C-alpha cells in the first residue's frame, strides 16, 4: 500500500511539476485544463437553456387535483406520477412541477420529452401509462390542459 502511495506521488510530481519547479509539461497541462474548463462551461450553458432537437416532442400537461395543492394526497399523486411515468423507457427529462403564477388556474404540471412521434405513441400505449390514467388520473384530477410541442424554428 505504501509503495502505491509513493508511485502516485512520483507520478503527480512529474505531471504537475510541483516537486521540482516548472517545465513545459506544466504549461501544456494548464492549457489543456483551460480548454477543458471552456468545454464544461459550454456544456453547462447548453443544459441551462435546453432546446428541442428536430423531431423531438415535449409533452406537457397542466392540471389541478381534487385536493388542495399542499395536501398529502397531492404530494403522493406527484410522487407516484413521477415514479411510474418516468420509469417508462421512452420517457426522458420528466419533471413534476408546481404552478406559481396567479394567472394560471392549474395547480401542477408534468413535463417530459420523447425522441420522436413513435416514442410518444409508445408512451401513450404503454401498460403502465394506461394503468396510471385509469386508476389515478381519471379519479384524482379535477381538470387539465394537455399541450405537446415540437421546435417551431429551424
């Protein structure tokens, strides 16, 4: 074990030139590090503002339950919905959302994405989705508005 630690220290010193001054390797590593930081920054920015890729579908539904928004039954509905629906293989980027705008009459929202129309169709026909709609949605949702989106701009 001690030999392994010594080898790691020797390799680290050689890579980072921290043990015996600076050399060209340190400069190259700093440049590579700066490049990696820029790549991370770009990836983070693209995830912060996701855009639908052509052919993808974002399925959304705004809804109100038969319970108050803060009732334990409402929380259970949201938790079960997320657990059941996000487990369907074609579902991507599932979100359970709480409405905060006074301009909207709905309490909650579900949002998810599909790779294409075939995946969306498979979701609608999936036995777990059909069961959730029959056993939970139809019995606990008071009203809803469904909207499905594709990217509108080329």
